C-alpha cells in the first residue's frame, strides 16, 4: 500500500539542506496563507471561516501536539488532558482580569501552572499502568472542571468574562475579530512546539520514551530511568496544553467550565489517534481535519457529531494506525512498494 | 582466583506460600564465566530477577562489588554495572538494531532533555560517540550488518544476539545471559560459545543460564546447580557432571515416590 | 450536622445501597469485558443509557401510561415491572453484542495497537448518544409513574422505600445468578478460562469469538438491568446520562479490582454508599470529586484495587 508518510520521509532524506529549507518554508507559507482562502471551497458555510481556523483548528493542533508527547511518544494513556488546557485558560482569565499583566506575560505563568499540575498528578498516577492511568487522568480532568464550576470566586458556572486581548505589537492590533492575526500568532506557537518536539525526539529522550512505549520493563532493566522520563513526558505535554489554554482564553475573551469537559480530552485524543499516533505530521493533519470537519459539515447540522463518531469507528477499523502512521520504514532497505 | 564481584548470601525468595529460592548462596568472581543450571522451574530465572531488582529477596542479601543491591531501583542496578538478556526476547521491536543498542548506551550519558533541546555541543558529541560505540558492539557480536533493520524483522538468531549487544551497551561489569542459545542449531551454539568467551576475554564477567549441557559445560569455568530453589552443587564443570545429586535432579530418583 | 447525619444514617444507607446496586450491575458490564479482553469497553455507558429508554418505552408505549395515569398495583404492577426489566436487559444485551461486532471484532482479530479499540469505542459511544439525542430532541425524558413509591415501614430507623427495596433485592438476585452462571455453566467456565489465559483457552478448543460475544451479552444484560433500576429510582432519563453513570461504575469496577466479578460487587456498593454520604455533607455538586479522590487514594496505596490482579506488577 502507498504510504504517504514514508514517501514524504523519503523525499526529505534524499534532499540536501537547501531543498529542505525550501520545503519547510513552502509548508510554512502554505499554512500561513490558509486564512486567505476563505473564498474557496474551504469556506465553512455557517461559522466564520477565519474564526474556525483559530478555534478549533489551530488550538486543536497545539493541544494534539502536546498530547502526542504523552500518548504517542511515551505510550501513556491520558484521558484528562483538558485539565491542563483549563488551567492555562483560567490562569489567563484570572490574572488577565485581576492584574495588569498582559497575555504574553501570563503565557509563561500559565505554562508553569500547567506543568506544576502535571507534576502533582504525574507523581502518584504514573506509578500505575495503562487503564488505571487512563481513569485517574480522566478523574483529574473532571475534578478541575467541577472545581471551577463550584468555586464562585472564579466565576463558578458563569465563568470569567472580559478577558483582555493581547497587547498590540508592531502596530498589529488584536481585536476580537482580527482572526488572521490570531491565526498567524498561533501558527508561530505551533512551529515552536513542533521544533521542540522534533528536537527532543531524535535524541536521548526520544529513544527513552520510545523504549518505554514499547516495553517499559525492558527499558527499566536496560538502565532507562522510566519514571523520570514518564514524568517529563507528562509535564511537557501539560506545558503545551497550558499554553493552548492561555491562547484560547485570550482569543475567546470568555471562558466557562463548559469549555473544559471530558469531550475535549476525547476529541484531542481522537485527533492524535486519527492522524497517526507518534508522528507529528499525522497528528497535525488529524487535528486539522477533526477541528475543521464538524464545521464544514454543518449542513447536515444535527447529525454532524453522529457522522463524526461514525468516521472514528470506520477509520479505526480500516486504518488503526491513523492517516499517517509513525515510522515503519527501514533505512537500509531498498525502496520497494511494501507497506 | 581473583576477587568476587557478585555474592548471593542466603538469598530466599517467597511468593505467598511458594518458595522459589531457598537459602541460595554463591558468588561470581571477576572475569569468570559461571554457568547456572537446573531442571525446568528450578528457580534459575528467579535468580536473575532478584539480582536485577525485579523481585526483592524476602531473606538474605545480594551484594555487587561489596554493596548490597537490596531496595535499589532496577535502572540503578543496571547503571551500577549489571545487565541482562531475556529468555523470551524483549527487544524494542519498532526500533532498529542500532537504536536498541544506543538506547542502552544512554545509560551513561550526561546530557539530558535540556541540552538535547538546544542541541548543545555536549549532546551532539555524545550522540556521535554513542552511535559509534553501538555499531562497535554490533560488530563485536557479529551482527553489524543488521544495524539499520527494525528489531522485529530480524531473524530469530540475530534477535538473540542483539539482546546480548543491547545488554553490553549499558557497559556492564557483570552480564547475565538467560538461555541465549534457546532455539539455536548446533552450529549456532558453537558460534555462541565463541562469542561468550570473547565477551569474557574483553573483560566482562558472565553469569549464564542455559539448558544445553554441552554448551554450559564447554564454556563455563564453574557451574552452580539449583533444584527446587536450592543450590545442590557448585564446582568445576567436570565434577558437577559426575555429582550424584545433580544426576538425580536431572534424571529423577527412582525410589522417590513423591 | 453530625447529629443530623446520625438521624439520617440508616435512610441514607438504604438509598446508597440501591444506588450501589445500580453501579454494581453497570460495573459488571465493564469488568467482564475487561477480564476477557483487557480492554475498557468505553461504550458500555451508552449500553446502559439505551437500557433506561427500553423501560420507558415499555411503560409509556406498550402500556400507555402517561404523566396523569394512576400508578399500577398488585399483580399488574409486578407484571409490568418484570416486562420492563426483561426489555431493558434484552435491549442492552443485544446492543452490547452488536457493539462488539461493529466496533471491536475486526480490531481485535487484527491485534493492532492498543488504543485503536478504545478510539473505536469512543466513536461508537458518540454515535449511540448522538442518535438518541436526535431522537429525543436533546430533552430529558420523564417516565410516567408506574409504581407508587410508598414506604414499606422502617428498619432500624431507615425508611424502606419500595423502589429502593426492589432494587436491592433484585440486584442481589441478579448478582448471585451471574456468579452462579460464571461458576457453573459451560459458557461461564469458558469466559473464566479466557480471562485467565487466552492462548491456553484457545488451544483447549474454546471458540474465542463465541466466548467474547457471550461476555458482551452477559455484561450487556446486567447493564440493561441497571438501566431499568435507574428509571425506577429516578423516573427520568436522557441521552447523556450514560457518561456520568458510566464513569462512576467504571470507577467502582476499579475500586474493587477490575476484571473481577466480586470486585465489581464490593466496589459498586462501596461507591454507592460513599457517594450518598459524601453528598449529604458536601452537597451533590462535589460528589464526583470525592469519588475520584477516594479512587486516587485507593489506587495509590492498593494499586490492585481491593480484590483485583496486580496491574503494576512486573513481568520479566
């Protein structure tokens, strides 16, 4: 079977540095021009196209990239990823409305808060395996949401309104409906995240996570400090989720506990698996499709989530490793059409 | 004889009511090849498991280079210089042979996430050095040509050897081999015996579990026999072969009605 | 507050027990599938939700009860309740088999990555819930009152409300029958054999697909019964109740040790009681949090649950 992932990797490997730079720049330019394509078939019939690109698409991509560190790289099933998103968003909401700090100053604080939460959750939870970890993380996600719902000091069920937009930089003004500017800002964050993950996963940490994912006991017995690496994966994943939360809150300017349900965790998980766990490009593609699709198919209005669920089932049955599966190819073998 | 590197002192391992190891004591000397044999279910793999920290002995102690291994984390035992292979091959199937070995060499790296993230020179240097070292080990074991193949696609015999190369990647002082010749044909066994001697000659100490008698007797300097979790012999191969209790353990005792 | 609690303790216990039995039955759905396939049957929550609707359909459409109708009494009541139970069990049992065929079988036989069945299950769960949402127009569906919830008297100061008593007694009967089924019958033994060692069971000539379908059927039947009890107790349902109850029941299964039938029993009862007591002190909005915090503690100190296998144990 034709494998797009291997084909792409092949092109990349065969080309020299200038060609690679060209490919990368081309890809970035293509991504950056997405908001300009509102007039084409890409347009979403009901919701505003530009706004769909920012949320859900760009935010989903960031979160899926973060969750991919946890699930795709190190094989830890986290069903409560939304908690870190919520923590980031609430940090932005609270600090943004109650202090004079702006979005860019709050961003690192939100990331730190999410990382700290990841640590608090990770230390007890990562002693457990597989399904137990899944349920603990799921519980954590719910605890965060319910806490936000019941604490009236942070808005309770009403949430937080009037979160400030990011300050103007280089004369660019972040007004509520300047979707393009938001999209380009988020694109930069996405590129930074991708850079970080790529950097980490080629070297030692990447191998350690990979060995943990494939056989944790063997990894531990080969001297890999598995617990420490699992915590790292968890905390890094949390940091990306936290960043996504801060950005989300500075875009929507209004957050409430309803934005942070388990469904969000599940959607992001679906993005990761649908696109191809462990492969950055697969995950990005999955998040773009699953973020964009429900709005594109709004014409079937009421049934769109139903169709979405059916697509997930079909997809898993036909291509369980996702659209762009992780590396399967062997370098030394001659290129053959084998899958 | 030179000094001992690993000592089991009255090691006892109980699982509920089952005694898997009962008061087992023996020691391994530096640069020795010690064979560990016994009938199926005698407790050989349990010995490996208590040494590598998979289980904690319920009584007794295990010391490595004079320090107790009790309560030490598994990865720290490996980092301290004890590495093992697995009876049922447990390679990381989706990594290449080379990556399997490099991951093990990571044990001794300094650079971590942060320096890796920023591509600091130390991380890049180490990366290069480890790659070379891993390839060297694959060549040493005689499977260098398979470096870039995924572990799961390798022939069975190569996988077994890769297990050894991976264990060597952690730069152990003591290498534990758990039935490395399982499923091998006679020619491969001869090759393996050579490899094991080569490993010893390179300065490693080897503890070998093996079912194939001619291999164990041929390659070991000394042989420890356990049966029903108890040590019943500890001697030179030639003497062990003629030990009455050992023969009984393997052939069964006719008058023993139980 | 505390003296108040002492006064109400007995009544709260009865209510908690009946909620507990609802959890026990749903937890059985999770735990049996987990025992055999080592997999979270995520869509079991929707199986439960469909069970609740089966009961409402019987009451409303088969017997024509409306909100204004007089509650039934005597033999007619017993007959109606019995039919509701059977309908809910059948609905859920059949749906559960169907679910396995559509969402899991292909993936299982292919032995692909571990998360694929989970995502497939999540997908099915969305499909089932959305389908019901569209059918019911996103509304809560109330059940006409078919039985008057009268008090049968008191027992050590506990008010014995009819619905709670029925749930506790019938739940106990169902649980005992299930244990007997697993212990005695051919299919039950095959299920146990597969949960202990799948490969060995296959070698011994167990037809795996048949056993898996059987497991889903039995798990679905129990979950469906819980659906009936839920409507009996709360007299309403909606397309999205599956989630909340499902998560709680899954927690219960883990609390007792997942994969273990007895564990589902103790876990379910413990959770039902705990949740009821906790709601009394903290208000119902915090009950989910209490439950999860208890779960974290249990898992931290007893990672195997109270009766289950060791999930953290190393094999080497």
